[in-house]
C-alpha cells in the first residue's frame, strides 16, 4: 500500500494568524456570558429558594409555600432535624446546596481537566473538542430555564454539567494561544481576548438586568425573568461559539503522539505525569506557584466584594449590581491598557506593577466609609483597571514557559491548580472574620497573597524559563 501523503502545511502568514486570532477572541465573548450572568449574579440567589421550596414541601406541608420560604430560617431553627433537602441520601441545608454543587463541580474539574488536556494535545482535534464542550455547556445552561418549583436537583445537575464543560472548553481554548500567535504577539492577543470577554459578558448582563428590573412591567414573574436570563446566557454562548469554530484550525501532531492516549487511564495518573514533567522546568513551576498565589488573592477579593459592600459598607443591592456592570466594561479598557503598557515596559514589570496596585486598592478597604457608594464605585473602578490585565498578561507569560505540543496539558494544570488552591483565600477570609468579625480586615488580609506572589514572580527568571521550555524569548518580556 503506498504511503499516504503528508498533510499540507498550514498557512502561517500574518494575515492567516490575524484571521484565527479574531475568531479566537469571540470565544471569550461567548463563554463570559455564562460566568457573568449565571455564576456571578443569578443562579445562587435563585437556586437556594428552590431548594427551600422542596424542603418546605417535605417538612412543612401545612404552611403555604411562599410563607414557608420567606420564614424558612426561623422555621428550621425552631424545628431541629427539619428543613433539609435530600442529596443522594444526605441531608443538606438549602442554604448550603449551592456551595455543595460548586464544590462538586470544582472536584470534577480537578479529575477531568488533565484528561481533556491530554486528549487535546495528543489527538490534535482541538477545534472539535472546543465545539463539543462549548455546546454541551451551553445546552446545560439553557436547560436552567426548566428549574422551577422544587427542582433543585435538576438545577444542581445542570450547573455541574455546564461548569465542567465550561472549564474543559477553557483548557482547549487557552491552548490555542501559542499556536495562533508569535511570541511577540502573545501579550496583545491574550489581552484583547480577555478584554472582549469582559465586554461580551457585560453587554448580556446589562440586557438581562434590564429584563430583571422591569419584569413586572413586562408581565413576568421574578422567577420567570431569572430563568430567561440564565437561558439567554446559554443561547449567547452557543451562538457566538460558531465564529471561533469557523476560524480556528487544528494543527497536525506527530504520529507517535497518538499512542500517548494509552497512558490516559485516569486523571490522577495524568496529573501525576504532568507534575513529574514539571521537574524538568523548575522555573515554570516557580511561575505557576507565583500565579496561583496572587491569583488566589484576586479571585478572593472579587468573590467577597458583594459581601464587603453589604456587610461592611451597608450598601443596597442596586449599588452592588451596578458596580458589577461597571467593572465589566471598565475591565475591557483596563485589559487593553495593561497590554499596551506591557509592550512599552515589559510584561513581567507590568504584572508586578499591577500587584502593587492590587495591594494599594485592597488597603483602601479600611478607609471606605459606611454608606458611601461613590467611594465603593471608585474602589471597584480601580479594581477593574488592573483585573483583566493581570490575568491576561499572566496567561500570556504562562504560554511562553510551557513546552510545545503540550499546551492543553499544561493549561489544564493551570486551571485545576487555580480551582484547587482557591480554598486558601476563602479560608483566610473565614479565619479573619472568625477572629475579628470585620469584613474590612478580612479583605485587607489578601495583601499577603499579593506580596508573596510579587516576590515569587520577581524571583522568576522568565527569559531562562522560556528558553528551557524550548521557546523564543520575545522582546520586552
């Protein structure tokens, strides 16, 4: 049998790369709607009352559902042993249900993302895998429309499925970055993608908040408005994913790489193999640890900002919602600004400077006066300026210090390490609140993450790390 012809070489001209880059940006635009609308704003506050409705029907059937839900905490406190929902045989408080499914979703990502990374690298079918995970997540998000009444388990299963698909698609999506951009283009491409993601997520959230706030005038119940908002995030995700799928191209992999699939027998074995390989790249590991430390601070500050506004500053929910919207749109310009600064002053210096700004912003928590919405908006504005740029430039740097042909595998490690380390910041806040009962001091405690992350990143010799990974060192890194 005659040998098959080698695959045709891909067009890697600047014009071809720009076409792919423009398509790649749109996946950030597409998937950010799920994170912003579903995870950040609507699902948690909606799903907990759904779980309470189920608990009411089970334990307090003589009380009208609406009355029971509104007084649920008092009823549960007055009736020990009642007020729980069943989750696979375990009694779970409704208030803890969203935290439980979030924990399960994170653990599943830790288990499966290494497999996703290995399959993406070893098969070379990244475009197909991106589409598979994106549409699985989008369909699950659209399915949240059917979560009503006492269907808390349906909501939990759909959220876990959507979140797992979301994380898997991000691993594949990020792994395209070093393939569609040169070392010199990397910072700008990563920053633009992150910026466009904020813009897309913010635009849909703005439209959804109009629907939510005007639901009565539109003849909708509050629950129906929330369900439409969550469904719209899945529809947005599915619609705009078409663009990257049309633009992105698979790269050929060496024939021997396909045999590596045999080694993907389990996620922990795959994770162990990746971690073992990191011994060959100690500076890559140092950068990864630095990123995990300061990014944990970033995520914890963002995750506790609403509680800080309500508990420490006594600000109404309308202020919190409008602040979230402002952050989305200002972060678009902030990511582009830091990308431009990186070209002028160097990527590492720009990230280090952003960590200094994070430290200063968090320090402001002690001085923002109670009830002062303007001061809170100024603090949120400052966070938005550095938020997207810090993460986008860090993604760009990480793409430079990983070996070629294993991009998805290493980005899966970045994702699961990010998820797995997130509890440290949350634990720090919990301990600070337990000891001081002050959200101001709890937020201030994040300074230690930015300081340690700054020191570790400063100690990382990036040019040496890039060369050790077999990559080209760009100017101004």
